[in-house]
C-alpha cells in the first residue's frame, strides 16, 4: 500500500507500506527531567516511515514541523523549553533541530545540529528558551538533507502516529525554509514534542485521562465499567493515582490505582463498579498522583444506550491466513502478543480460516463461503481477497478512520496500526451479549468419540429470536509445518518450522450453522457426537461454539452474537509446548525424521496407531517423534512427504 504527501511545491512524498512488526524503543535520554508537550500520541516509531525518494530535493533542505499555539504554551509561563524530543524511522546525520518564531515568518529562535538514530531522540539546546506572556507560538521540528539519511535505498525517515482527527498544526512540511504545508490529515501527528523544564512541584506528578469506551451493559450488581488511557504527562514516574468519579456533582466512586506509568508512557486501564444510569453525565478527575493531592481534569461523558442486563461475552476473532502468505507470520505474532495482554486475555476466541491468499492443505470449503465479508469485488465477480485479515464478530466497525482497507467488514491486520487495532478490539469487547453459549463435552480417549452439548439462554426482548444460528468448529493448535511463507530459511535450505495456531479442522454444522429455536424461557439446547480423526492431536483440540445471525443477511447483517470455547478435559493433563522446544527444529527428509538443536536426539518414532517405527524408509504420513533434549523429553507430530 502506498500513500502520498502533497507539498506546496507540488512535489510528491511517498509513504511506504505498513511494516509487519512493532519494535520496542529506548529514548536516548540525558540531562534534567522534563515534561513532554506536543500533539502526538505516546507511541514508538516503526522502521517504515514516510518521506520521498532520493533525488527529489537534491541539496535543498526539507523540514518537518509542528506548532505549539498560545493556548498550549500559556499554562507553562515561567517554564523553559530545553529541547525537542524527536522520533525517526531512519537515522539522519546533521539534522538541524530548531524553534521558529511563528508560522508566517519562520525565523529561528534557537537551533542545534544533531545526529538522529532510529527511535526516540532528545536534543537539548545549549541555551533554554523561556516561555513568557510575549511568546505567542512556537514552531518546533527539524530540517535534513536527503544525502544525510542513513538508508539511501528506502530513505523514509519521517515518523507520525497515524492518529485520526489530528490537529492541522500537528504536522507540517516545507522545502528550503518555505511556507508550511499541513500534512496531518493523512498521517496524524509528527512524532515530535517540546521538552519543558521547570520547578519540580510544577512538572512532576502530572497525568491525563482519555476515555476509550464504556460497557454497553451493566454488570450483575447494576454497575458500569469504563475503560480509559492514563497518560503520564509529568517529568517523573507515576506509581499511584486516585481517580474520583462523580454524577451531578455527587461523588459515586473513588478508585485508587497502583499501576506504574513510566515517564512519557501511557497505560490502558478500566474502572469497574460505577453507579451511573442512562442519560446521566459521568465526570472523572485525577485527585491524587503519587500521594500528592491534585485536581487534574480527566474526562466527561454522557452515558447512553446501556442495557440493564446481558451475558458474559467472548468476541469471535476469525483470522484469514494461509501458508502462502509471507506477511501472515508477523500478523500472527502481533495478535498473539496483544491478545495475551491483561486487557484482552479471556475476551477473545481466536480461530484461523486458511483462505484469503491462495489456498493450502488446511483450506475448507466452508471458509471459502465467507469470502463475501471482503465486500469489494473484482471485475470477474470474485471478491478482492487479501491476507492477513480478520473478522471481529463478523461486525462492521463504527469507528472513524482514514486508513486504506478498513472500510469493509473484513479488516486488515496491520501491526503498525497498533493504536487503531486496539480501538477495534475495544469496540468489539464493548458490545453487549444478549445470548449465552455454554459447552459441555465428554470424550473417550480410546475411541476418540466426542459427545457435545451446547446450551444457552437469550433475552428475547433484546434480539431477533427468529434469527439465531448455532455454529460449531473443531480447532487444532500447534500443528507443525515447514510450508509457511515468511518463516525464514532453515539450515537445510528449507523453510523454518512454525506451529500453526487456531486451524479450523471441521465446521460441523455447515457454514451457516443450525437454526435455533428458543423455548418459553428463552433457552436452547443442542447435542451431538463427533469422532476425532487419529491424524489430529486431540490434546491440542479446542471446541468453539458461537451464535450468529444468518449469513443470508450479507456482510453487514450476519453478526456473531456471542461465542465460547473449551479444550477437551480428557487431554488437559498434557502439558503445552514449552518455549524451549522452539529452539529445536524437527524435519523430515528422504523418509527419515531429523532434529537440529544442541543436545537434541530422536529417541523413538511412532505411527498414529501408536506402533513403534524404525526411523528410516518412512512412508508418507503423520508420525509422532519422541525428542530428548537437555531440558527434557517431549512428543511432537511430524509430517513425512
């Protein structure tokens, strides 16, 4: 994907494609404490920035800037600007970091040359600039020459936060000191901040709150939960914070938080148990930071559309990924990391359809039938597939955005769009569930017969009781494979092994599910029996059930209403794969199973019937190898081709 920056000089600046990984950054930090002041989010840059090809400007300097207005500066009168904090996606030598007097004259107040490295940089001026009543605005940023960019092949060094609705003052570009051209609409705010220094009692213990969502249904005690981002806007770390909630001027809850929020960091939090009703306005203020009394503004929201009862909810996340997709491993690692975080853990049921970019051995026809969620069609009538992609409860987002690909119910998985991805996850979690899904299973390991009962209850007054369909998936995790594109090259010249997660082995009730009929109490029950093939690892199986609307409703009206999952109890005593095993690689070649890794050996090989096999002249099929290593022994399935 490519996007363009338009300059006043009519030259084009090209935005490279979204990166597939988020890289942790460490700020180059020296000198006295400071607080950051700017438009941008608290986020780290990726190594895929925006910019222009070498040769576009030659020896003419290109500048990137942001503007601090009088209203931004006024609260800091008597303080000093000691420098500028800058993030870049590529290293740049001899960047000229400056403060300019205003947007029209652009006269330098102070400047300093500095070498910028990938990530965040702190550039301190030799002489600080005092913020006084006569300082009406400041333009802050830096100029570079394209020859000084470290990566001359992909010299896209400018880092922005891609935030939706950023101020027009959050990102400007100019050439040779000319007029400033605002580029924030397409790219968000420039990752650049003023460094403000002042008395410790003025710059320490400062924070702000930004509400992200509130629950759309009350909890069992009739109280509301509110999620928000707490941002450290001071010069020191925050180890304690008190938030006071009030309705109509009356305090309804005081929440004491003990999470640590480091300097120039933010943290997503949730307060539960707030007494507030529809139509009322909830106000939150920060009344203590690090034990010190404060009166910092938080947020104010009007509560609307909250249901008085609902069921516990799990969001169905259907990833679309294939072994032919080289970008999919990065997206998979990203989802694995984010969904494990406390905010999202236990809120999602994650499965993988192996369609979206060509097909592989795990592709199912029922998955093919879901391609209409991509919505956009080619000239031949087929849907415009892409991977990695995902459905979140098969529900179209209501969030505003300016990113390519998010206009459809099928969403792209761009790791570099981390902030917006989290908004999508938050939006999905916030939807109330008016139907429950409970799974009971019993399996005999000898026969591998699986007996299932799916039951639940619905609040018929809150949904269309005549449009409820039960769906049942059998999922296998940790399937060993050496066919995944993008996995890298192993020592033997083949692809490095991966363990496929969430593979849909069977869609048991057809692609559209089985229509449910509720009894007088709003309850339903469905029972069935299935046989688990020997080729599947029952210990790695999950049973996934969900209730959704009919697929006949199309991409905008086939929502999943609730989901649930469970592992098979008879196999739960089998320990999951330890992380150390990932350092050992198994592969098959010429009818024999090999293992690489220090101290690793093949102790035995069994067929899927449990018979011991000689590790030679193996016929094509699935085998179980016992591997002995310095950290223990374990069993692993291997496919011989």
